[in-house]
């Protein structure tokens, strides 16, 4: 049974939120550009190049999030005695592996 009080949260400072939001907005812009390219019947090679760039942008964002998670969330949980986060991080590595 899930409840709003049971959900874990990550508290980020405003600078971090702004950086992440900026990256996400850039990715959204890239995706909108690909949609426009498809609407305009652009050459497949050009669309695929843009999709590759988007893939790299998403991987970079995920790496940034993982780095923050390891250095902040994970460390803080272990310091407070919650070692269950080790399983959590193992599962994350499996997803990205």
C-alpha cells in the first residue's frame, strides 16, 4: 500500500533544480525539433543524427542524477543507518548497465 507519506523525496537546492530543469527543457526542445523534422519529411539520416544527440543528452542527465544520488541521498541514508539503499542503488545499476 502506497501513500504520499511513504514516498521518498530528494530535497534539491534551487540551483540544482534550475540546472536539471534547463537540461530537461533542452531535451524537450530537441524532441520538438525531431517532431518538426518528421512533419517536414526530412531525410532519415538527419533525424537519426538528432535522435543520437538526444540519447546522449538523456544519458548525460541520468549520469548527473546518479552522481547526485550517490553523493547525497545514498550517503545520507547510510549515515542515518538505512542500509536498504544499497539494494536500491544495485537495482539502479542493473537498469543502466
